[in-house]
């Protein structure tokens, strides 16, 4: 067999594993997928780190026992957990409830949501970081799923998780692309929601989460420095253009006059829409105190696919959002690229260390990392 480097051997084993899984649904035992999987096994030695991660499965019986003990379901309940599309940082399960001995739960609308950390992912945050913020936002009347319980005992599912009340709706990404009129309407509502979030009282949020620094410049310096430290750990000195980008970011060329709560990942895939209305804003793992221009820079591309950007900004300002300069929005769009490079490098480390052999981690660390580094290099020409 070929003597591959450690990371290449692991990668080939994971690809073989995924192909073999697909081949199991082929009635022909000598079909193309089965042959491809068998051929890959002849190329390099097997790697035990590539075994399928059974810890990502939520056992219904274990879940039911936990929910009963926590008082979140009544005796005699039956639970049906269903994992949604796989993410790069967390697992999300929708949980339908029904009566014991009944098949109704399987077809029922979800009533609870489980959001679980991965063993290793593309971010360095945990559900324990999100939970207190979600509690404050819910209490303040901002549209988020009601947080019910944070569990940090790893003996249950092997990783921390949050239990939340399910919110009706489907991904805004799916709804917002159905037709132009609907996409525009959802975009305008998103503009209003982002403005509302940026106008939330910092002291009210800080009382249950964390207080911002005394000055915007100090907060942003700590924020970018934290990400720079992560980059130095996972970037391995391979991409000097990203090193230079961080050097530029840490000069804080665009410090805002005031700090606001920043979601950090505002997009149509992180909202739920029901009957044409946004029912919840999801996934607060990147939330921090910062410049409102960051959220605007992040969502600009998706918004422009649905409506003219100036009209979105006008709606944002009409809903109470402050005026934000074009230079600041462009700056944070640049930061979005640099941060994505960093998360892809985190994914690479998670995969190559054997901590998470998920195919998505491999793809982010091997393919997406190079793509986003190239984007960062091109975008740097406008700033560096």
C-alpha cells in the first residue's frame, strides 16, 4: 500500500466510509459505489479514527428519561427526535411529542428543539455561551426560541446541549427564494429586526450575559485579538495574506461611536419564517458586542439577491437603526471573509487531529479553506 501522510490516510478512509455508506443502498453489491469503496481500501491502511461517530445519535429513550426528570414532558409521553441538516458547529434535533404507544409523535409538529455541541467543530464557542444570551433576549421579547434548559453533563449525550421550545416556521433561505415579492417582504422584515436588535438596551442584556468594554475601540481590539490568537493556532503560518489581514483589522480603522449586540451571522438561513412573518432568529454562537455595521456587512450579499441594498438600508434606518457608512460596511464584509477562513482552519484542525472525522470538517478544512484564502487575498487589495 502507498505510504500516505497521516492526514491523507485519514481523509481517504473517511471518503471510503462515506462511499461505502452510500453503496449500502444500492441493490447491486458490485455497483460502482461499492467497487469505489473497495478500491479505496486497497490504497492505504485503515484508520480507526475514521469510524462513524455514533455519539451524534440522540437515543430517544435516553432523551425521554432526561426530559421526564427535568419536568419538560409528562409521564406517558413518547419522543421522536429528528436531526436537521448537519451544521459545521452544532447539531440540531427537532423533537416531536406524542402519547406512549401511539405512532402520532412521528408525524406531529416538533414541540422541542435540542441544540448540541459537536465533539469538535469549526468554531470555538459552546451552547453554554449562547444560553444566557438567549434567556435575556427571550425575556426582552426579541424573537428567539424559548430556552428551557442548559445541560453541561456530558454523561447524557457526550456533549453539552440546550433544550428549547420549538418555533413554527421554515428556513428563511428556502422561503425567501420562492418568489421575488416574498423575498423582498422577508428582507424588509429582516431589516426591521436587525435594527431592533441593535437598539436593545446593553445593560439589560449584560445583566444576564456579559458587559461590554468601556470603549468601542477596546471591545473591538479584544474581539479581533481573540480571533487572531485562534488563527495563530490553526493557521500554522501557511497563509501570510491572512496574517496581514489580521494586522490590518487590529488597527481598528473603523471604531463605532457605540457598541451594540451583534449577531455575527445574520442571514436568511438563520431565521424562521411562518406565514410570511419572521418567527425566530437562530444560531447566536457568533454573538458579541460590536459595531452594527458587522451585521449589515454580513447580510448584504444575501439581501442584494432579493432587493436593492439602498432600500434595505433605508428600511433599517426607518426602523431605528443608526446611519452606517459604506466604508464600515465594506470593512466588515472583509472581516466576514477573514473570519470564515479562520473557521475553515479550525475545521481542518478538528478533522486532522481525529477529534471529528465528519466529512464536512474535512471538506471545510481541505477545500473551503483554500477557496476562502483566495477570496481573502483578493479582498485584501482594497484594504492593505
